[in-house]
């Protein structure tokens, strides 16, 4: 089937799949499970988003919501790849401990991602920006302990490159601070991160994590060449979370297609789209 024919039936059919830690993900959108008004709303949003990988905060108080419901009771482990995260950890020691708790939990569930962890080592409670020293230390320790580490980091290209060299399965630079809704604040740094991380290894998965506010932010991240986007608050705290979940799904696909298609160059002056002599001209 030609690529153009494939696109008429499935937006993703002509694209290579996203593979992280040896596991193939059908969707390039990774969605969190926190901050929803109800567990039922969370389950509906995950379904509409099209995701097949969801993050779960491991800390005991975050597994149970205000209504006393366990989030895991509302997640189908045969449908979703469960990605435990170390949200709320402010030291390498704490993050390693929580990662090991998550591994024990997923082993009990018998999931294929029991060795996975989304690593977060935060610097302070105000910005929730990553602590680069603690993140590097925890990454090295967890990789040595057999984890598949997907690591949240800043958009610093040098730190991103160092994390990959330590064995991170995916480096996940932030678009902007967690939950801020500011979108991608520094596209140039993300471009450099992508260049460094994919140098000689074009299939290395780079996922933009944090700061997304709306669908256009997801599209931009994907147009820059990111392999995926991870988000939570932008859906959970939207005025209509279910509609926003659908918008994020479509934006992720559209941005990926635009990246593969290749945008036209920006020009200072206009370029006529219709030829003067009747010939068909393809402007490039």
C-alpha cells in the first residue's frame, strides 16, 4: 500500500511505531491519571485520548482518591501499559525507593512494564523543575538496578545528552513547568535536545513532558520532531476534559503527520501559489 493510500484509512499507518524499552506503543500520547474529578471521568478521558500508556503516581496517598477509590481498580492493565512515576520525590534516594515500590506493585499485577519507571527528582515545590544532579544520580542507580528509565528533565541539551549516556530508555524534556499550561516555551532548546539525542540513533524516543495547556501545544511539540507527548493537567483540569482528550489525540496525530510531511520554509516576502504561465509549479 502506498503511503498516501495508507493515510486515507489511518493517520499512523505510514509511520514507524513508537518503541520504548522494547515495547511498541500504538499511540504517541502518554496520559496521566491524576487530578480528575472522578475515576469514571479519568477512565473516559483515557479511552477518548486513544492512549495506550498511562502514568500512575506510586506514593501510597496518591493511589487512592478523595472518595477512597484505588486508581488501579479503574485501569485495565491488559489495555494500557502502566508507567509508575516518582512524582513528589525531591532526592535521588527517595526516587529510587519509590521506583522499587512501583516495580513490586506492577510485578504483583503481572504487567509487561513492571521494570518501567518515569523518573522525577524535583528541585523545589514552587517550580517543580527537575534537580539535575539528583536526576543524574537516580538515573544511574536505577539503570544499574535493571529499570527501564523514562526520565523527566529540563530542556537543557547537555543534561539530556548525559542522561541518555547513562542508559535512560527515553529522555523527556519539559516544554514548560509541570501543570503550568504555558506550552513549549523554548522550541530552540527542544530542537537541540532532539539533535543531540538522535545523533546516530534516529529511533531513540524523545517525549516532551510537562507544561502542555491545549492542543496546539501538543501539535507544536510533535512538529518539532518529538516522538511523543506526556500530559495530565491539560486534560484533567480542562472545562470539558473529554473534549480536550479528543483534541489532544487529534493534535498529536496532526503534529506527527506535519513533521513527517515537512513544512515549507518561512520567507520574508510572499510567493505566488498560482503560476503566471499556466504551468504547475511546486514551490519549495
